[in-house]
C-alpha cells in the first residue's frame, strides 16, 4: 500500500503536469519564454488548485485532496476550467508562441472532455494526464516516451490498488489522455 501511495503522489496531476510543463518548455522554447510559460502555469493553475483543494479538504467539502469523489468533482471541474480559460487568455494577450497556445488548447479540450465524462463516469485524471504526458514525450525520444509510458501504467496500477478508481475509470482516463497526447504531437 505504501508503494501505491508513493506512486500515486508522484503521479498526481498537479505535480506530474507541472513538471511536464517546465521540462517541455525548457526543452522546446527559448529560455525567457520557457520561464514565462512555467511561471504562468504555476501561478495560474498549480498554486490556485493546490490552495483550493487544500482548503476544501480541510473544510470537509472534499473527502481528499485528489477530489476522488465523482460528485465533488462536479464542483472542481468548473473551477479548473475557469483557471485554464484565464491561462489561455494570458497566453493569447501576451502573444505567446502559437505552439504554446495550440498545445494548451489541446490540453484544455482534454480537461473539458473529462469534465463532461464525469457526469456519467469518474474517469481518472491521474491516468489521463500520465498517458497524455507519456504519449507527447515521444516527441523527445523513444526511450523517454517508453519510460513515461511505464510510469503511466504504474500510476494507473496505484490508483486501482488504492481503490480510488475502477478498471473502467482508469481505461477511459488513460485512453482519453493517450488520444489527446497524440493530438498534442500533431499541433
């Protein structure tokens, strides 16, 4: 159980997603642009979601920081979607490179779809984001992609082991993440 919990924490969408943005930004963009993208994502997405989830968990509105309850996610998704809209507006207003805007739009579309699916099924954001990252990292290299694919599978296993998701929720999340990761390679 401790191994599953550790892998789940490493694979938390906020941690894994933020690290992905930072690493990919510095890999693909000029240093000053990569810094601006990283600071924007941390300031407009990561920190507000951490604060929101921590506050709502402490108040008892969320049963856990991961927002693993399907009904509670119905309140989380509008908040997250609003933050992404603000981020996209900042990217557009400050004339960020089209690559940054288009890849952010692909990720935003994935979050929107996950929110819609959540009306019927609690698809795993852990799996979705892990597979999105794994597939999109294939643009750096085959070995990087395969290593992250193994990590995505381990993250999915951890969520099943911790009983946070069913197999179907993990498959749906992983499939959606893979499709949108592939789309991010195309833009």
